[in-house]
């Protein structure tokens, strides 16, 4: 099932997407699907980010290939950081390259959306707390990352967290093919089989030190092949079984 937030004349609404239509919901889908009875052609609706998180939690160095390309040892525990709510960007939105940034990089990632409030979830129960999965681009000012030594600024600029285009509820996160496509060329190609920590381990670890809420987003790290983008470029994050997140650089 594809769940989205669609832009209508009356404002942004949650919807299920099916057969080219947006089936509008009465409320957010975390406690179940409740249809309003309204339908709109999807082509008449723009797409907003598919959830409204309180927290965006990110994981660094979670692919063996990425750790190898930047010559860092594999971590014994997940490396956790945050992206700000103000960095969210809708599908088809424009990623703005800051004036202070000399190298703006893409990082194609699989993210999951939390279904219900959770704390100290065990790995074996983790699937019950996940609504579904989506595409995310962990946009990074790479030169500032090297200067700052920590990641709050380099990954936190406005527009640096596009995700979507929707949430796919029926998805296998343990064998997911993920690509970054820059101006039509595949520039990053990975699979979650290369994970150091799988999705369920991550939820167990993160919920061990913080409370997660419905709609929160956890993005699971990037594979090898990160690289730069420039104004005028089109960048896509494509995940088999979910879809394609498309943005432009401005």
C-alpha cells in the first residue's frame, strides 16, 4: 500500500494512492486507514513529504562499501545523528546550494517511518512499530563536514532532507536495491544486504535512548558512491519496490 500526503485545494491531506487516484483519508494513517470517501486524480495533486515527523534520526557509516570508500573502520554500534525538521523538502522540490558550500553531495538512502510511539523496542518486535518505507536524500555540504568535525550544520541546511514520494507499507528492507541517478546517469548503486546494522537493529538501538513518535523518520545510511551535485542538476533516489524521489538543485 502506498500512503502519501497530497496537496489539494483545501490543503494537504493524507491519502492512499491506487490506480492513479488519491483516496483521501480522514486522518493520519498511524492508527489504521479511515477513508473520507473523496477521490482525486493523482495527476491533479502535488506530493508533500509523506509524514510529519517530530524527529528525523539518521545513521552514518551503515554500509560496508561507504566505510571502505572513506577509509573508516566499521563501527561497533550505530553512529547516530539528527537532521532538523526545517531541512525537510517535498518531492520535486528544489535543493538549495548554500553560498558557503563548495561541495554539495547526494546520499541515496532507505528510510522508515515510525507507526506508533515507542521506547526500548526489542529487535524481534521492531516490525510492529514501522508503518513503512520511503526514499530519502541525506544531502550534505561535504566541505563543511570536514571543517566542522560534527554534522549538525553540514547536513542541516534548509532543503537538505527531501524524502518521499510516498510510504510503501509492503516492502522487504533486507534486500533493497537503492540507486542515486544524477541527470539520468546512475552514480550510486547499493543494496541493503551491505548493511552493518539492519533496520530492526537500528530501531532497537535508537529507541533504547530516545522516544520515537508516529511519523518520525529514521534514515538508514548510504552506500558507496557519494558524489557532488551542482545547480541545474536533477537528482533522483530510486528504490525498487518503493519508487523514485526526484529533486532539482538550485
